[in-house]
C-alpha cells in the first residue's frame, strides 16, 4: 500500500470515527438533562438522535407524619436525579399534584386531585411528550393513588400511538432492599415510614421533623394499617407502618443514601432492559 493511500484511508477512518462519536452522543454529554432548560430548536436537534427517552416524575402533596407534605414529590425527583444518566433520558418537569388519599386528606397542607381529572391531565402531558418525539417514557411514581388513573392513561396512549411506557411505583418494587440495607424482613414499605423517609432523608435531611416525631411519639404518628374488613375515615394515623412495630424512622443518612442508590439502580436496570426488549421485538425482522 502506498503512503498516500494509507494517509487517505486513515483520514477516512478518522472522519467516520468522529461521525460515529457524534452519533453516540448521550444525554450525559449534553449541557442539560432537564427538558425545561432547552429552547425548542435545540430540543428538536437532540430528539431522537441523542435520546428518545424521558422520565416523568409524578407525586402528590399529602400529610406523611414527620416527613414533609412534599414527600411524594421529593422522592421521584430524587430518584430521577440518580437514574437519568444511566438510562440516557431527559427529565420532564414533575407533576406534583396527584390523587391524595381521602383518609388523610383533612390534615393541613394535603391537596387532592380527583382521579378522573388526574387521569385526563396525565394523558395530556404524556400525549405531548410523545408528539415531541419521545418513544420510551419512564414514569417514576411517588404516590399510590396515582397508579390506577396513570395506568388507564398509558394503556390508552400506547394503543393510540404505539409509544412505550413504564410506571415504577418505588414502594412496590425491590422489597429486598429493606433487608439488604436495614436488616428488616422484606415487606412492602408503608407510608411515611422508614423506607419512605430514607428516600427524602438522602437528599433533604433537614426536612424530616425529628422534634415532632418525638413529641407525638412514633406509635401515635404511625400505625400498622387496618385489619381486613375495617375501613376508617380518617385513617389511624398519617403514617402507616408496614407491620406492627416495624418501619420506625432511624435518621441515618448514610444508610438512606445507600438505600436510594440501590433503589435507583433497580429502576435504571428495569427500564434499560424493557427498552431493549421493546426495540428488539419491533425490529425482529
Ligand atoms: Zn408517600
């Protein structure tokens, strides 16, 4: 091979490698990962080339014992902070009003959206994310009352548009982490309890109200829920323990951070696997 041809080939290789490097650009290499920081022109340049994935954090404003009334918003926001890079997704503005539970809605600060209103509202938000070009949408859910209306909204949109959706309700997923981090037997997390507080504590330690927790008493502030066949309005307490005597707050931020990182990893791994399966199924030919 003559030198000139070799040089030309090397140049060609360099150019094609740099084009490949450009096409491999990720959200982590961009200036922003928050959807709201973009002008529409720049957004149009990166969707779908850099990403067609977005995270929508969804919560509510609701009493949570010694945890702040914004707990269900702070948690999906905190988890999204840990997840976006690993799943190569932008993050949409949080939906911070949801279907707060009637049984604790009378405590100060709780704001309740009716399920049918919430379902339509979420549907409209998701519809425009799909129109913008997002094909893979991860909803990190911070509140149980939101689940059913959101499930109806994504089923409808999936059938209408073919876009892919996943809702992860953090407290119903990866129960084993309670055992791994706290040595508790794996049970579903309650409400305003150890695990829920941990996901707030890891980011906003000053927002867990230890003084009030001790003043009212952990058993007055929390209860293990009602027996089957017993329905109460209001509930026993604004905190629900997963089991009697289990799930009291421990205020250990190091453990809380460990728990948060592990929970976020579960979410990233689950979403990444789902997207690769969705794409594999659609391109099998
Ligand atoms: Zn909550």
